[in-house]
C-alpha cells in the first residue's frame, strides 16, 4: 500500500513539473489492444482555431501503452507521442514529447471516475515544457472530460482543456475512439 501511495505521489510531482490535448482516461490499453480516434477541436486563444486530431494507441504490456497524436488542418501541424503507465486501475501518468513548430516534453496525470459501466468522467493535470528560441516555457492545463461507451468497441469522448498558465490557451473537442 505504501508503495502505491508513493508511486501516485511521484506521478503527481512529475506531472506538475513537466501535453495539451488529452483525449484519454486514466485507464491503459490491454496488451495487444489498439485504439484509433478522431477528434475535431477548437483552440481558444482570442480567436477560435480549428484543428483535427488523429489518435492512435497500442497496449504494450499490462499497465503500459503507447500513444500517438497527429494534429492537422490547424494553424500548425502537431505530432506527439507518449508512454502511459497505470498507477492504479483508474489512475495513470503519461510522459512524452511533441512538436508543433516548437519542441516540448509532456507529462499528464489522468484520473478516471466511473459514473456507470459505460460512462466515465476524467480529469487530472496536463503539463508541457516547451523550448522556443533557447528558453523554456511551462504550460499547464486542467483537463475535464467524459467518455461514453456507445458499443463494446466504440466510445465518444468530449473534453475541455482549461489553460492555467500563459501562453496556454484552452481547447474544446470531442470525437470517437475505436478499440480493437
């Protein structure tokens, strides 16, 4: 029990010292399970800019999965990759990197709260450290979302990412995630 508490604490510390755009709950994919998602979103930074996110995931082993995100049709193209580690069944941490004309590293703490068998609310902390022009920027978001299971292998995910630091803007998006 002490080891789990220590691991959860360390995960929060890491996530608060290091991805805008979560589209993920605190649960990891099972080994050899895959996911594909499509999410239209609006970036809110004074003007609303549209971006289309394409998500992919693969379960590597129990409690560990790999995620890829591609953002297109927006003001800048986005590519990100992360590895997600389960802390408990409903709590995970993901660490990775991204590039959207600026390279950055990411950490996300995801917590899931089941409402019903097919409905989950998720939140956590989403942090980027970006490196524009030989300096570092800390960006912090509060993700809030809901995942609704439509079928055994399809869910609808709606999320809002509330920017908490400057220049972190906010994001609102929703889309379908397919599991196979």
